[in-house]
C-alpha cells in the first residue's frame, strides 16, 4: 500500500516517519523516549501493513546549548556530541527495541553541506537579507522569544515559559529569512489540508499564531562559532533550528541522492513535542515553500509527560531515566505503558503506582496469564499438539467476530496515531477471550470421558489458541519481545512464517493457525514484579 509520489507516479513512496532530532546537551530521559517509542510503534505497524517504511531519528549537535554543555565538561563540542551519541543515545534506542532505518547527526557532512547549499539558494533568490536584532533569547529552547510569551519570575525576571529559566537579552547583526511573506500561504495550506497539524488543539494554536502576523526570522548567529558557517559570510553560523529542521530532507537524499529523495519525501508524519510545534508547523513549511519543495503531510504534536504536575526535564528534577523503569518492568511493558496510559496528543502524568497496576492487571493477569493457561491446557490434555476444532457454536462465533473487530479497530486507530485506542481494542478482545475460557470451563469439560466432550474440549482450546495468534500479530509492533515468545510458544512460524511478516489488517481472519502445531509452555511473558527498590 505504498503511495505514489506526486511528481512521478511510477515511484513507490515510502511511508516516512520522523522523530525530532534531540539535543545532545545531556542523556535522554522519558520524554525523549516517549516520542521515539511512538514513532517506532507507528513504523512497525505500517511495516506490518506491507508498506515500505523509512523511520528516521537522530541528534541535533550545534548551537549555544551544546557549546555550553561541552565547556562545562571540559571538552570540545564535537567530542561532547560524540560521547553522548555513542554512550547514551544510540544505546538507549537499541535497548528499547527502536527499529529506526537511519540515525542522522547534524555534524555529518551529508547534512552540513546540503544545509549550506539550501540556504545559499534561498540567499541567491532574495529570500534572505542582512539586518540586526535585539530581543530575549532562551538558550535552552535555542529561540528568540516574543515579549508577550515570557512569564515573570519571583524577582521580576523574565522567564522562558517552557523552561522557567531567565532569558538573555541579545543584540546581534544577523541574516533574516523573509518568514513574514509566507503567512497567507501557510494559512491557505492549513485550510486546504486540515489534517496537516494534529491534534486539533495544536492546529488551532498554530492558526491563531499565524493570523496575528509573522516576523522575519533571524537565521544566523555571530557571537559564537559552534554551528554550520554561512557560505556567503563565514563570520556567521546558521541558527541551530534553521540547520536542524533540514535534517528531515538531508537524511533522505536532498541535494545528493535524487532517487532516494523522490522515493521518500515528503515526510508522512513528523512526530514532535508540543513545545517545538511552531518550528515544525510554521518555520519548516515556510522554508520548504521558499525552496519549492513539497510540504510534509502531517505534523503531530504530542503532549508532555508530567511527574507531580511538572513537565519532564532535568532542570525541574523530574527527569527519570528510562532504564530505571525497564530494569523493573521490562522493555515491552515500558513500551506499552506510555502509549496505553496517555491519550497521544494530550499531557499525561506518570506514576510508578499506575504503571505497576497496569502491568499487573493488563499485562500479567489478562494477557500473560491467558497465554500461560492455554499452553498449559493444550499440553495437559492433548500432549502439546493443537487439536482440530469440531463444530463451532455461538460462543466461538462471537470470539471470531471479536477478533475481526479488534483487528479492524486497531488498524484504524493506530494509523490515526490513536495508540491508546488501538491498544484498548486489542485488550478488550483479550478480556473477551479470558471470559470465554472462564465460561466454557475446559478443565471441567476434560473430566468427562466421552467423544463429544473431547471434541468440545478441542474446540475450546483451538479457539483460545487461534485468538492468541491474532493477538500476537496485533501487539507485535508495541511489544515485539513478548509477542516473539508467544509466536514461538504457538509453534506458528514453521506454518505461517515470521511474526513481523504477518499483516495486521489480515490478523482478524479466523482459522489461520493450523491444527497439529506444537504448543510449548514457554517462559512467562510478564513475570511477577520484583519488590521496588527503596529509592524508586
């Protein structure tokens, strides 16, 4: 189901998903991982729809914030970036089973050279001019702030509303991009493509912001040198966001590999945190308009993760290492929890207690226990060989219909980035199957020593095992390790092929798991949680 590009219908268009590229001023926390896991689940889902997918993440390594972090640690900015990328960022994505196809760093030549070419073209075409600017600047955001955006601190200081830190007043001679000229075209695009910005609250915010009028954008800095030099005036470096936004294009061959660029661009989904929405929904499309390039199809701004009502950040002491949670709950439970507990697009609070409750109730008791019970009964009553179902009754018909509905709803909701809704659809079905097993009481049916009871027992257990087959397919993009164990326990691969080759939109078709497969009692999918550490 790969779409075709607008310019060449003969070229299959990949489904292109991006995360923001993350600042390397520190190690990643839960907020970074939240975006990346969501992008990974979306990418895996579309792969299991049979689509070509390209999934990009990476790191943003220029700018004053990185320079100061490096200075504080006594190394050069490049050394600092190299250290953080190799010891913190890439290892965490491997640990969390992130399936990115590429990892771009803004210090790579494939990026820096193309960025210079892009801005040289815009300068040559009159989109950039020289001027001066004075205003409040937040180094943590790497952004000039409008006076009306600032909040007042206890001592009358003007603070960044995102980070709660004092802004710095900067005055520089800079180069400017004629952003103001694109307000009407942006508003027209928003109107013609209502799903360009999601959720609706984010779209409304951007539309109102642009309707107030846009100011031309400073695209250079001249008071420090850690950045990409402006090709026509090397006394200036490009403003970090103007550099960083182009990663989405440079990573897929802009200016270097036309065939790859044609195959991949435009991005289908830019996943971003809501604090960087304006960069992606205003500045970035205006840059692309100026260059005559197609705009991304969707910018989706998710909410903040909150701890005790505070946005997740190191500065507010709410930064939690993802490894603190995966060590206790496991990687799959970690991947599941944040997408299940928080409607994607809204702010959501994390608590250790809520994660523990969901792990125990939904993963261990509902999902994991169902898999264990079915495997144990097939082994006990049929020597581990899945029996052939006899005549199915109304109860079995309801289960088959339930799986078909779960697969249909999960596909609709996951493709719409409603991860919570997709997971609810699957776990409602898991509850239905658990209820079926409890009502049918196969352990009681097994006590009757006659052919009819034996046939009934076979039907019950086949129905439960075939349900697990569909569940494994639908949950694989979210919990790949647990679902791989379940797939192996069901003996499915020799007959149906690898799990990641199973189509999610076909998962609801009943009767795919053949009778006679060997069902094994594998390890418990979600074991009892260890006692939490004292400082957890």
